[in-house]
């Protein structure tokens, strides 16, 4: 059973940084694609960044150059490093794992960018 536990959200001022963590249990990284999605109030959930089983990372144009996804296989954890945060980055951030026809979501962590 794949389980995801996110952490690292919080309140940060514009221009600040946060690092989100997604601890993955139940399956090795090489079999799954792990992504970070976010959902702001009254908006659809959107993909922010993802990393494939082979280690290929990609990020959405809206966060390119500011957000970086990475993973630590020894810790079974995927990270989302967020720099130069803007108020429009405020959202609930969700970790997602998908493999074959399956998908699993974490519980989400709130990120608020405000002065």
C-alpha cells in the first residue's frame, strides 16, 4: 500500500523560501512517478513539478526557475524546494504518486505567501 505524508508548509513572506517534503512508503521510487500539485481557493488543482521513476524532473512554466523537485532514495522522500515565493503561490500543496493505472494522494500541506 503506497502512502504519502507531506510536511514543510507554512507562512512565508514574499521572496522567501520553503521546502516541502513527501515521504513515500510502500513502493520504491524506480516504479513510480511522484509529483507536486497545488490548489488555490476557487481554482483547479494544477501540476507544479514531477519526477519520474527514472529520475527525470520537470516543472510547470509558472514556477520554472523558482521551484525545484528532487528526491532522496535513501530516505524515500521527494522534496519541492520553493524559492522567490509570490503571493500567487499560496495554495494547498499535494504530493501525488502514480504507477500503471494507480494513483495516490497525500493529505496536503498549506503554503501561504503573505507579508
